[in-house]
C-alpha cells in the first residue's frame, strides 16, 4: 500500500463519497470498454394525493437495465401495480433499444412474480441470508 494512502471506515457514506468511488470505476471502465452510457431512471407510483406509494428505480448501463428497487405499499398491493411498473420500465427500455433488464431478489420475496413476467433465473447465492437464497433474474428484450 502506498505510504501516503490510508483506509478510513465510514459507517454510512454520503452521496458525495459514493460518487467519488463510483466515478473511478466508471472512468476505468470507459477506458476499457467505451459506451457504458450510464443513466439512472425511476418510475414512481403515486396515489390520488400525489404521495409516493411505490415505484421502480435503477440504472441502464451497457445497454441493459438493472432494476435496483421495486416496491408497492402494502395497502396498494394486489391490484397489478407491480406488474404495471415492470411493464412500463420494459417499454421504456425497448423504446431506447436496450437489450434487456436484470434484477435480484430473495427466495422469500417475489421470485414467482418475476418468473410470471418472463424473467429467467441465471444465478443464486445460497444461504444468503442463512436458510434462504438470493436469486438473479434476467429478461432479454429480443
């Protein structure tokens, strides 16, 4: 390790600190493989009063969408809103010529929901958390 460098633990890094780390990754990746075209996106689900009761957020990178967060408030569930969010995000991706979308979930959350919408499992992490697993899904647009 460089004598002038030090490692500092940060319990809850702020946006500026995270961006400083991410920008180094982005610059290196762009040199190696130009055209990342990183952009974040979000689809917000709002009630009649304009309060956010769910949504879908993520980012597009190298012409694929990553769904980082998808949620629907408990009182609004069972009305097809999660499916509508996925469909709207997929339409957005297709309009931009993206190749597909991917996401991760836990086996105790919504893997069957994603399977029903045409997502295909491509990996798992067993015992994460202990006794469960984390599942990775993708859906190609072409």
